[in-house]
């Protein structure tokens, strides 16, 4: 047997064994004359069933009616090749999306001998492409629907490449007016001279994020105070392909904060002047007593013989009086908010745990004392002043309950809206509450509780500066002290500390935030959702699949919030949420989907009802609101 025949046999054997492609021959008239394993696998016909039949058998009735099979052979014959994609029919009548290549075979005298036909089933590839297109369209609609934020993309050089409705509203320019221009056009002349726009892009590329506030310029020349976030966008090869920029107009919030601060300063000044009169009498009384001890001690030491034991007792009394005077001075400075503080970023729960023994010693054994701690993040304050404030609150509660009442110290986290608690700005707060079941206070007493030297205790049992000192600490820490009390219903004093948001600093300097795990299989939606959680004050961790999310949950046991898409390949969001709940029972979980509730309930049944659901497209305000109400 010749070498050419051996090679032909090997080729035929190879083609017959291929299973991922249907490779077969057609006669000049289009009849099937050979059939390989791949053709049999996804067309469903055995060689005996199909050889000799016309290849139009694989076309839909609609395509056959239009003469598509015959046109394919004509184009292959005249153009030398035919390529196409379209629906084809299996033996069982089911459809698949096929990629088809037909090549003509000519003899030595250019006589048409037949055709080679290669078909591949690319149904899944087409579905993936359609899903990607649908996802991109949903994301585009999501971004375009946002009106409170200017969201747009920049080229690596800072040129504007797209523009959402929020950008048009805030900047007051249409896209065709800004397309291709440099984003520095929105900066003030002063900032442009300092090179701030270029510095912002360099920082974003180097650190992975740039965030700031400052004046920006609208299209009509007016200025507004903006909160800006710039994130770099890299391709799969880690090459920079541009920047995502989110800008929010917070001019009103800034002006309101400045007005509030001026009003607060005026009010504080007025209150200080009013308090001076009360302080004068109290200070004179207390310091007269202290000075009497010191002065009398000096007279006694001068008059008495050199008895060391007696001198030591007098000196001890004088030392205690001096220490009491120093403590009283410290309380007065704290009330005036002039007490020097050593500010640190603290884990409040850790501070309470290390100070618990001192607090328990301040309470009678017969009284009940319960501590309940929840995750509250980290706050900035003076640890010694905070411990002193806690002790003051516990001692006040102890005096209110007598020998056999109960006291509860509780920590919790609160997400507040603007002015929801007094005049505190919107944001996330750590709340430390000390409550008792004592006699409580009448409204007129509670209203005066923070006044210096005001006390309901017996003479000699207190100076009336305890709550004033705590109030001063909270003011210096940027927080608030709230009192709830009623006769016969006990008292609850709550301290609101703003939690710390991550700054652009080194890892060792950055405070720890509450962690949220964000899961979505669509990269663009995932990036936007991460940005939303970061703007809400979370340390956001991203995962693009259920499997990756489970891995991250095991790596980060301090994750407290799970926000996941429902419809994902492999492990869907409901299964992920159930597994996360089993792993971390206290975790807050919020699901999201672009599908309506009815179809989702039909697919996932009662399992979906275990969790809160927010519908796509969602806005930042929607996410913040639902996170406030979602329970474990």
C-alpha cells in the first residue's frame, strides 16, 4: 500500500474520531456521503440514518422555505468558501445554534466533486454573549438612571469618554459638549495651577483609589462643593485602560454644616456665659473647702511640735485635698471642652472589656449588671476620658437603683439620617448606652441634667459635674449625649460616636471599618456596588462568584454584611446566603436581583423568603435604607 493511501487512512481515522466538530462530506448535489463521531454526537443521527440524505435536513422549515441550504452551496461554489451562523435542527427536533463552514472540492479539471462541511454547536457561547449584552445594557441603564451622582469614564490621559444623566444635571453640560475634553475643565483655576487634576489621576493609579472634597466649576461657570471618587480601571492584563469618576454635589450639605457649626458656637458661647454664674458659686464653695484643708494643715504644722506621725497625717489630708482640686479642675475643663485630649482610634468593645472589672467594682454585689456588645466599628476619642465617662454613667445609675436594681451597658451600631438625632450629620455611629431600672427623672430634671453643678444627690454626695464632663467629651469627639428618662421607668444615657471612615493612609494608620462582602458575577455591576458600599462607610470586599464568596467568608470571619446577586451560575445567591448564615449566624444579609419577585419565588420557593430582597436597578439611598432595616 502506498504512503499516500496510508496518510489518507490516518486522516479519515482522525476525522472520524473528532467529537467536538461535525465534519462530513457532501456530494455535488448536497447529499451526505460521510459522517464522523462529532456529527453523530450533536446532530443525533447515526451514519446509516443520514448518509444519502440531503443536508437541508438540518435546516429549519423557515430556512428551507427561503432556499437557505441551496444558497449556501451556491456561495461556497462560486466564492470558494461559505461561513455562517444560525439555527439548525437535531434528529429529535431540538434546535442548536451552529457555526458552519462549507468548502467546495474540485477535481483536476475543475469539475465540482462535492463539499466539505464543518459544523460546531456554539449555543452556549451565543447564550453567554446574549447574557453579557443584556448585563451590559442593564448596567448602562443603571448608571444612566442615577441622577444624584455624576458618573462618567475617563481615558488614561483624563479625557471624558461617556456621561450619565447625573453628570448632565450636576455639571449642566450635555455629553456632546464634553466628549473628548479633559476632565480638568471642571476644576478651579487655582487647582489647575497646582496640578491637582493630574495629581488625582496619579494617586488613583498608584493607590487604587482617590477621594477628596473641593470646589468644582459647572458648565455655566458657577461653583459647587463636590465629593469626588476616582477609581482606576485595568484590563485583564493589568494595563490601565481609564478611570471611573463619581462626583456628588454636596454644596447644600456643606453650607448647612457650616451654618450649624456657627449656630452651635453661638449657642455654646451663650450657654457658657449663663453657666459662669452657676460655676462661680460652686467653684468658690468647693475650693474654699479644699483651701481650708490646705491652709489649716499649714497652720497646724507650724504650731505643733516636730511629730513626724502627726505631720504625715496632715500632709496626707493636704495631698487628698490637692488631688480633689486637680480632679475638679479637670471636670471643669472637660465641661468647657478645653480638656486636652489624646485622640486615638479605638475599638470601643475592647476598651469596655478591659475596663469591665473597674465598672463591676463600682456596683453593689446585690445589684444586677449586664453588658451586651455588638459590632460597632472603631471611633476616635481619648481612652482615659472615655473610661472616666463610663464610670460616671455607671455610678449615676448605681445611685439611682439602690441596692437591688439592675444596670445594662449596651453597644450597638446606628446608621443615622441627617438630624435624626439632634443635629448629628448623616452617617454611621457607634452607640454606647447605660440604662437602669431606677426611679427615673421628671422632664424638668432631665432637661437640667447636663448643667454644671446641678445634682439631685444629697449635699456632699456629688459635685454635679459628672454628666457635664461626659457631655464635654462627646462634643470634643464630634458625637452626642442623649438622655431618656421618666419617673418610675428608669434612665438611659446614650453616647453617639461617629465611626471612622478609611482615609488614604498606610495600612498601619487606617482604622478598621465594618466589612461588607459584595457578590455579583457581572464585573461592572460589582465595581459599582463596591463603590456604593465604600461611600456608605464600609470596607467592601468583592467576589464574582458564590465559590469565591465562600472562600472569602472563611478568610474574613469579621465580615458582618453580605450583599449578593441572586441569579448567578454554579452557586446562586440564595444558596450562598444560606451557607453564609450557617457559617455566621449574626451576619446581616441582603439579596438583589433584576428579576421580579414572582418569578424568583417560583424558582427558589420558601428559601428566598428567609432573606431581604432589593430589586435592581438600586440606588445608593435604597441600599442605605435597606441596610438600616435588614436583620440577621
